[in-house]
C-alpha cells in the first residue's frame, strides 16, 4: 500500500504537459473576404520577395516561388516549405499533396509587381513583391486590401530583406 501512495505522490509532482494553443486568426471571420476575380495564374508565376507577413509560427518567410506545379516558401532559417499547386477558382490556390491549404490572391497591381496572398481563414498571409524593395504606394494599397478583407494589419510583420 505504501508503494501506491509513493507512486501517487510522484505522479502529483510530474510537470504538467505544455498546452498547445492554436494561433489566433489574423482575420475577422465575420467579415467577407474575396479573391481576385481576374487573377492570371501565368503572370503570378516566378520569384517573390516577402515584404510583410502574418506569421504562422512555422516559418518566417523571406521568399515565395510559384511555378505551374509547385509553391515553395523559403524560410529565414534556410528550410523550404511547399507542395504542389492547383488553381481551384479565380485567385484561389490549393497547396500540398492533399490540398490541405488554400491561399487566396486578394490583390495584385496591374503589372503583377506586388501581390497579396493569404489564407482566407486568417492563419497567415503575405505582401509579396517582385523586387526586394516595394514602393510606398503599393505597400499602402496592399495593407488597405488586407484591412478591407478583415485582416488585422496592426499584426502584420515587416520582413527585412
């Protein structure tokens, strides 16, 4: 009997498991969100620099590459995250082998120099630019698009290039 009491005391001293909390969405789910209706997938392909992001806790992205078949995030720590890419609707992309993630193109400027790409559920998002520097007017327009679609732009983190 004293062994059971001893085991019970030891169990009471064990550290509690760390709680894993889901990230708080960056977007108000009650606000409508819309993808770019006239999105041209061919023009979006290529290399993009991350100007600002809503971090997902997995990767601080510095670059994004989009090809006809692959989406890749380049992380600051040197890792690559990505998977196959499929356009599933106007401005709507499905990423990964199982298509588990969706990223919506919320906006591009007319010549596809700047793009806003985000998870419609508000878990992550990026302001992307073809060059490593972005003009103030395009950055402001990108921030306004995010705000209009319900994203909390005060939580947007600028990425140094």
